[in-house]
């Protein structure tokens, strides 16, 4: 039985999956199993994984693309390690990541159920940003996760497997924000340990149009946890949680240039919690300035072609949304090197 189970979900990642797996194989800590879940890929992802000559790699193929959360749950069902770490198929780890994180977890009692490292974010292949959670956030972190006061991401995490068995796995209804929702459930009962070094490398593409997925996921998280936050942390914290959720949706809408919808969510966020950081008010000012040419274009089209103005206002469904919608509607049998079982939904 391995000490650490590493779970890597992948969907059409033939171009980058080898980099991710090799960054795990390059770890100075070797007592591990690597579980790659091929989430319905139609490219050569599976062939590339199976060509890597290492007996610690276990490849499981699923025919239907159900999202990263469901794929991770497939891996969790077969994981045997004392600890579980996650890596996205387009990201990578620095060589000492696992060794340092295992050493940290082994030095702590079982009440410390989860740990995270800092991350280095590479945006669009060039711009680098380093994010390291403050050690002051260690310990009881339920409020901080609910209100967005800690930034971390799945490849930075290491969790005791028995903790996940207790609180539940990822909520496979969520196509975005699965890690945030899981962290809220874990941090209600267990403490967070922080390793303040950037040991995970996140490759981030900023041009994707995915605000509709962010919107549906965040509203579901809000519905699922608002009453718990109110009961355990109080009314003020629940308003902060609600405002953070609405602001996250507004920000995604602004990034996708859906300014009118973004403004609506921003106003709802301000209503829930007027005392937000100044940076968020600056962002709305920038969004408002970007809205002016859009409004002029709508008015100009309205004078000439009323239906054309309506089409601009509503926005065309982009290809990414069509692909995600079709993926959500597909059901079929599972086959492959190892067949995926029915995913266990998060608590």
C-alpha cells in the first residue's frame, strides 16, 4: 500500500499529460501510486499515459466526459494511500512538493486534516504570479474558505484519505469550484496546515468563456452551505459568504464581457455586503467604462435592426458552452483499461 495516492483527471490532454505525470515521477518522495482518470478523451491521452514505463501508474478510462470532480471521485474510490494529492493534467509539481508536504502532515495530529502549499501561476504561457497563503490562516479556516480569504487550488492540496471518507468526495454536480466546496466541508471539522512555498505550478489560460459554469456552480454552493454558515458562524459571516459568491460570479461575467449580467450580480453583492475591499469597487469602475462602447453598439443596432440589438444583448452561445452542455447530456456505458464505477457524490 502506497503512502500517497496521486489522482490526475484528464480530458483531451494529449499535449500536456506527459509533463504532469513526469513531474510526479520526478518527486524526491517515491512511496506513491499515480491514478490517471481519462475522463472520456477522444485524442491520444490514454496512449501517452500507457506509454510511460512506471509500475506505479494506474490508468482508468471512462467513456463519458463527466467533469473533473466526477473523475477525481473515480480515483478516490480505488485510492489506497494514507494521504491523497491531486494534480490537474495541464499543471505540474516542483520535485520536493510531496516530500515536504508528507513531512508536514506526519508531524501533525489527525485534527489537521488537510494541507496546502503556495502556487506559481503561469498565465497564457508567459506571465508569472506567485501566490502563497499566509501562515496566519492556519488552523480553523472554515470562515476564511467561505468568504474567499484564502486562495488555494486542487494541485496544492494534500488530504488525509480518512477525512474524505468521512466528509464525502467532490460534488460531481459542479463543473467549476469543486475544490472550494470540498474545502468548506473539510474545514468545518478539520484544521488547515499551510506550507508557505510555491511548490505547484498552475498553467492558466485566461481566454476561456466559462462564466456560465461559474455561475451555476457558485449558486449551487451558496444554496448548499448558506444555512450552515449562518448557523455556525453567524448572520454577518453568512452575508459575507453570500457577497463573496455573488462577486465571484460578477467577476466571471466581466471577464467574459457579459457586462450587464455582471453588473446585476455586483449590485446584489453590494446589497449583501457593502463593506467590500476597494479593489472590487475599482473593478466595477473598469467594467462600467468597458460597458460604454457596448451600450453605444446596442443603441446603434437598435435603431437599424431591433432584433440584432437583442442578439447582442443576449449574447451568442460560444463553442465552449455548447461542448459543456452536450457533455452534461451524454450518458453511456463505460469501458476501457479499467472501467469507471458510479461516482460517489460529495456530501
